[in-house]
C-alpha cells in the first residue's frame, strides 16, 4: 500500500511556479490560509508569521504537512483565489491539468500493452 506524503497532483515545478509569482507578504498570507481547516477564511490574514523564510519553503512545508498531505491542488488554487490571486490560481489549474492530460495517453498505452501481451 502506497501512502501519500504530499499533495497527490502537485509537483515541485508547480509549487516553484506559484512561489515565483507571489510577493513575500502574499506568500506568507497564502501559507497562513493553507493551514486553516475551514473552507471559508474565518479571519483576516496578516502574513505576520514566518518572516525570513522563502516562499518555496513555506509551500513545501504545507505540502508535506497533514494539511497538504493526500489532498488535491484545488486547496492551493482556492486559497490563491481567496488572497486575490485569481489569475495565478487559473494558471496553476492550467499547468496541473495540462500535465495530467499528457499522462493519460502514456497510461492507456502502458495498460493496453499489459492487457494484450
């Protein structure tokens, strides 16, 4: 049995893309939001914690925590929208879905060869 240790549909390249397109304050606010359980943000985000930590480190910390583990990229996309970065949320969705659509033909080809051989 394989156990997920991070989000199951995000990779380092996509997390780095998000990190590269956020300001330091936006990233800290995003990190704060990602560690909230509720769908709706229940208080204003301050971004006052985790200063002097790189954005990619904050995103990887979330990704490997209980808040990110075995979840979809949709949580990250939702939180990006909630901090006012709708265009970045949309671009992330395009990146993830684009990569997943490229994986489908290879998956079908592999499984077809396995069935017929």
